[in-house]
């Protein structure tokens, strides 16, 4: 449960190699961090940890472009995304056309979510849906 709460505070830790030894969680059931020497993220306070709602680890961090487009299609958003991509940055257009995967926290996804006024929950739900294809 502690790991899930830390992921809720810092989602980027899901892809962080915690075997490097700079972060260690108490493994005897205690609700605290034993070591925190992350190079850029400050150690969360116990109050932040206590208040955090555990992250849903069933949300895929990466889906194939096929899965992403099928999820957008099923949600009725694919045509809107395609239209928005016409005015997106060149980097986003290249990624949309040529990438083989889509990452949940990539600039492309975050920019498009903002353009579509999607909430974090709606975006998570799209990634869960994509994971079913």
C-alpha cells in the first residue's frame, strides 16, 4: 500500500528503477520510507503519504498506437484527436503518425488531454480501455 501511495504522489516512480538503492521502503509492514535519496524528487512528508489515495496500478503506462486509436474510436474521440493533430506541434504530429507506442505521461498525451479537456480520471479510463484491445 505504501508503494501505491508513493506512486499516487509521484506517478513517474512507476518507471523508476528502485533497485538502485536510493529509495527503500520499510518492509516489515511499517508505513514509512526507510531511505529517500532520489536525485530530483523531494521525500514526501508523512502527511502527504497518509493523505494519498493509493494509485491504481492497473492503468497501463504504455499502450500500442493501435490500442490507443481503438480506445479513442470507441470513446468517440478519434476524429476530434485527428482534427486537433492538424494544428499540433510538428513534434506531436510526427509522434502521432510514426510512434508505435503511446505513453501515459508523454507530452503528446498530456497536450491532447488538455486540448480535449479530459480529466485525469478520464485519461486513465482511456488507457485502461486501450489495454483491453
